[in-house]
């Protein structure tokens, strides 16, 4: 069941508005458990993720592709495994400098050659051996 959704311009993000929206949605749902909350990278903020975690809400939030996170994705320790042709996943623990604790991250990498309509950000690694890949997290 999709309980609620909120459309906003791509150039805005507001933690107080999101937290208010979450609280209102929880009140409207009464005793219903939120199974999974999904949000875009505009809501990839400590304050928002902290609220989800404090309330025991499982969540998927698209990550902002900071330089340290991009470097982690390009690191050979990120072991990519194929899900299907042209689509690979990697999961790892990551702790940004502003976070108290590491969090599990799951990255998706797609080959634009095999998946020409693949959505997401395009990273063009300078030192990655082999064909360039479309990577997004």
C-alpha cells in the first residue's frame, strides 16, 4: 500500500517540512506500521535519517554522490555482483565525516551500453580499468 507521497521541485529540500510530513503521515496511519519509506537524495540529511531510525522505520534514501562516496564506489574493495545483464550491485558500510555511526549503503551500477535508458548519475572514473560504467547510488 502506498500511503502518501509528496512531489517537490528537484532543487529543494527541507528537513523540517519532511519531518512534519512524516509525523502527520504517522498520525494519519494510526497503528499501521510503515514497512518501507523511500525518498530521493534531497532528503539525504542526518536529521531526516535519524528520525527514521529513531522511529524504527526501514528506509531507502538515494544518496548524494559526494566526492568521498564516489571514491568509495570506485575503490576495488567495493565488490560488485551482477543482478542481471548490465546491472550490478555493491553493498558496504560507510561513515561520512558528519555521521556518528556507519550506515549500510547499497549502490547500483548500470552499463549504458547494455541499458541505454538507465536512470541515475553518470560517473566517469579516471583510473578505473576496463569499460566505463554508469554508476549511481
